[in-house]
């Protein structure tokens, strides 16, 4: 078993597991990842790492920078461009928002601060089983002080 908990032994998926481990390592990194660092971090022989990275480059799952490091490939950007990050964030946060709403009995809002602006993502009402549609706000950003919620956050975070 590797550091990442993958073996693939007996299942015929060892190559897939190893390729997935390389992709995950590249995608999770904030910076381009050097070849030797990938091989070491994934616990793979350099020959295996080279062979798998060549296949991953060919299929646009990873690409090399001018400095030779590996970053997420264009296929990830094509996928990301088709999806609304606000909706994805709201989907991921939904169980947490529901738990907070259940515990407090209050309406729960999810907003994201971007510098001095706030974007509204989602709202859960104590009387609703599903998120309240907020399409009029979901793609707009407001100055962070333009709501009573933001006033509370601003007043308690200084």
C-alpha cells in the first residue's frame, strides 16, 4: 500500500490508481510539481512516473510548464469553464448550511468575500427543505458593507 492508500493489486487497476495519484498530486499543488518530486511523493519508480506522465500529457490531463514542472492540463480548464463555481460551492456547503439551520432554527446564508466585495451563493431557510433560489444575487457581487449580515461580520471581525 502506498502513502496515499492505493494498491490496485489483485484488481487490475494498479496503473489507473498510479495515474490518478499523479493527477491528484498535481491538481492539489499550488505550484508546478517537478518530475522527481512527483515520483518521490507518489512512491513510484521514475520509469513508471515518466510513462504515466507521458500518457497523461497526451490526454491533456497534465501539462508541463516552461520550467519542466507539471500542472493541471487543459481538460480540467474545459471542465471547469462549463460549471458555475458559485453553484458548486453552494452544493458542497449545503449539508453544513442545513446543519447550522437545524441547530439554530434560523435562515443561513452563504456569501463569499472577495476583497471588499461579497457574492451571495446560497440561502437555507428554517422553513424550507431545499435551498432558496437566489439567482438574482448568485452572480452579482456587492460591496461587503451592503447588507445587515455583512455589517455583523464587519463589526465582529475588526
